[in-house]
C-alpha cells in the first residue's frame, strides 16, 4: 500500500503508546487531521492512468491488516492482482466508510474502485510503501503476478 494507510502504519509503528490494535486507531485519527488526497500515477497492465486518491493498495488475497477485507473478491489462485483505490473524498466520509472494510461492504461506495491486473506500478511521490504492515521502501512500487513462482505443499481435502 502507498497512501493514507501507509502513513497510518508508519505513525503507528513509531508510537509507544497505546499498545495493541488501538494504536492503529489513534494513529489513523492523528494522521487524518492534516491528510489531503494524493496524486497518483499508475501503470496498470501497460496503460498509464493519473488520479487523485486517499489510498491505493495492491492485493493478492481478500484481506490484510487484522481482517480488513480490502478486496473481498481477490484470489491467490486467479493469476491477477486487485488494485484497491479509494478516490479522493472528505475526511468525514473516509471515517464513515472505514468500518465497512471489515465486512467488505465498502466496495459499494462510489469512491471505491477495484481494478484487476497482472502488473501494477504506483507512483505517489515520496510516499512510504508498506506490505503486510512492514515498511518496504517508498513509492514508486511495482507488483506483478508470476504464475507458478511459489510451490505450496498442503494436505488434500
């Protein structure tokens, strides 16, 4: 991710108090106080697109961050990534939509867009980039699907 969620993650990781999941809620409110939309330049399967958004995240599975279903229809087996975009909205609207991310109902909001692609590059300036709660650098970031790159052994059902 590279956007509001990455900024919240960075702030929460730097906080000593409070402990546990409430730290992210405190960090979200603190970050939201001065947050404005971000200008993104994206290249999605070779097609360039520019837009302003609150956040973007690339998903290969339905949920991250303790059960947030950012891309409820994402699948690790379909050979595609899901680009989750929350286009620019007011801070109050973002706060109203946020709880719906735990049920996946946020995807019905007109500001939410999900695009399926094999390769995605996001450039949001010097925005921090996070993957599964861990800092992975700064924008730009590129994600792509490589079919068969990971062999998984699991018991048959």
